[in-house]
C-alpha cells in the first residue's frame, strides 16, 4: 500500500510520526478529512462527501444566524406561524424550513400625499391636500393584522379628512386647517388601531385648501370681501378703544366739576345763611348802624366793579372802553370833541369830618359834578 493512502505507512512501511508542529497536525487533519486526491474511486467518493458535508455545515451555520439592525425588527415564523419578535442584535433560529425570519423596517418614516375634493357642511366643494407621515409600530400586526396595511392607511386617511372637513364650513377649512388636521390625526389613529394595521401616525397635515378652478374667481371675491370686513371691524374696534376712554374721562371730569360746584354752592349758601343770621342779630342790637354799614359796603362793591373816569378841572373827556392804561393815554392825547352832556361824570370826595378823630361815625358822601 502506498504511503500516502489512508491507512498506509510511511516510506519505511510504518505509520508516520505523530510529532511535529501544530500547523503540521492541522494539515494532517485536513488531509484526513478531504483525502489526498491520489487514491482510487473509493477515496474520491469519500472526498466529495466530505466537501458536501462541509458545505452543508456552512449553510446550516449561516441559515441559523440572523443579525437584526437598529432600524429593523425580525418576525420569526415557525412552520408559517408567528413565533416571536427579534429585537436589534445577533440571534439564532432553527434552520429553514422550520423557522424563517421576515425583517421589517420599524423606524423608517413613510409618507402618503394626495389631493381630494370634499363637500363642506355649507355645501361648498373645496380641494384639500392631505399629507400623512407614519411608521411601523407593531411588526406582527403590520404583517398579519390586515392584508395590506399601507393601503388601509391611505383609505383611512382620506376617510378621516372627508369626515372632518364635511363637519366644518368653508371659512374653517380655508383659515383654520391646523385644528382640522389635529382632529383628523386622532380619528385616523383610532381607525388604524381598530383595523389592527400596526401603524403609528406621526404627522397629518392639510397644507393647502383651495376651491375648484371653475369657481376660483368667485371665491377670491369672497375672500377679499371677508378681508375688507375684518379690516373695517379692526378699525372700528381701534376707534372705539380710543374714543370710549376719552368719553369716560370727559364724563368723569364733568361729574367731578358738578360735584365741586354742588359743594361750593352748598357751602356758599350755608355761609350766606349764617352771615344773614349774624347780621340779623347785629341789626336787632343796633339797627341804624347796621343799616348804614350795609349801605356803605354795597356802594363800595358797586363802585369797585365798574370803570370810573375822574376829572377835577371840568374838561370834556372822551370815554374809551379800553384798559386803564389805554384809557389814560387816550384822554391825554385826544382833543375835546364831545358835548358836555356826553362827558362821564366826575366824582369828588369831600374831606373827612374832624369828628371822625373822636371815634364818632361820620357819613361818607360824594358829590357828583358834571
């Protein structure tokens, strides 16, 4: 038997040495596993079997090992039935056809957009743009809860938008779409949970809403009229905000003045009543003296409140109704041109009676000469 055939000996007919390096031992083990390629048909068949066994072992190792990334979730099916969910990381499973893994992208944000005509509550047709962003929340329900979860979401989104817009009037749809989008998102998520789609709506927007092209001009006129209305209302509110405080301040001022006048009138009347009472008491004690004193005070008040022109040389003077300085200048510069009967009277005071030094009351008299 040749030395290099299985079971053969070395050059000397004995078995080869078992010593040597680790590399030699490893190569010897490989030669023993795959054969040396120089034998007969039996040796060649054994080498092919070993190659097939190694290929099967490699396939089995790669088939049982599964790597799940951070963006994925692995759904394990055992004989076609759901078994478990694989989280991100390396995992092992039973070989196919016992178990197989379906990888689902769980963090990818998907988008759906469409434009649909909707009839509003006040029977107006408006074209609404719909934009939905969603992701997979439950991989099992996404694969097996419904036949086509993405298609179900599209139909449910259009249905939710039609429902919300159909309950609102045209002004709300054109000018208050964020509130409609928020309510539509809640309605859509509830529908997806009911249909067991395993999807989570992250955003629902209504970016634009416009009337159909056939009636766009009429809607533009309505919008301009609405803007004019809002502008006039704002101007009226601004004017009211300005004029009302002024009117209130003026009313407060008038009320305050009236209250002050009332208090002054009452105080004046009270003082006059008290003064009259005091005068009455004095009159009862000395009627003649009180009467003369009252007459003198009255004359003094009348003369102090009226303009007087006093002349001592009998010249004819011109009376000019002006200030005191202007009257004096006019009387000194203008010649005598008026008759004597139009000249203002001259008031001359008599000297004081000597009896006044003795404490006796003397009547003050004034002679009026022309």
